C-alpha cells in the first residue's frame, strides 16, 4: 500500500446535522474548523415535517452550498430519521456539533450519550468562537422578522427577499 491508498483507506467523514434555518456565522465557523479535522464534513439538513421553517429546504441548502462553493471537503445533503442511521448510511464515523454555552453542552451531552449507546459513532464537540457564541438561528429569524440588520449574523450567501 503506498501513501495515496492510505489516506483513502482512513478517510474521516463527519456529519454536521441541523435545521440551518438559516445557517449562521456560528455554523460557518464550526464547519470551517471541522474541515481542518476531517477529510469531509457532510452538512446534513434534517427534515422534520412537524417544524415550521422560515426558509424552504431548497433555500437552506443553497445558502450552505453557496457559502462553501470553493471548499470540496464540504458536502450538503438532506435526511430524514435518526441521525445515527444516516451516519451509517453514508459511512460517517463522527457527528460534529458546536457548543455555545453550558445549556448547549447539557442538551448535546444527552444526545451524544444516547447515540454512543445505540451505535459506535463518536460525537466531536467544538466550542464556538467567542465572536459568534451568542448567535442562534432563532435569534437571526427574530431579527429578520423585525426588519433588523441580520447580515452581520450570517454568511454572505444568506439573503432575504423583502
């Protein structure tokens, strides 16, 4: 086996799941840092029929794809069902998650333990950058609804038609 085969053999793929309604600068930061750790980061938009979204699935997917159009290590997909089942389907050994605060940690810890109990998939946590730790998609949606300047909270690809 020569060096080229070795990298392919040990490819590390991480799934970064979320609703991304819309992608924020916090998500963008986690993805950018994730591509330094993994050979591929699959940004997976979960489809939940119960949830009311501000942006359509197509818009959310386009925002992310446009943000990473020059980064071949980032793939954007949609999925339904359990995240660990989708990880198995695409051969992702890792779930990538961002943590903004202690509440995020407690919530994500319970999910990570459950996923670990149900599968061999490891969850990798990255702390959000301090400059983005206050941003959430729900805050962005609230700013948009109230005609505020949301552009400082999201990547350039996120544009709202008014």
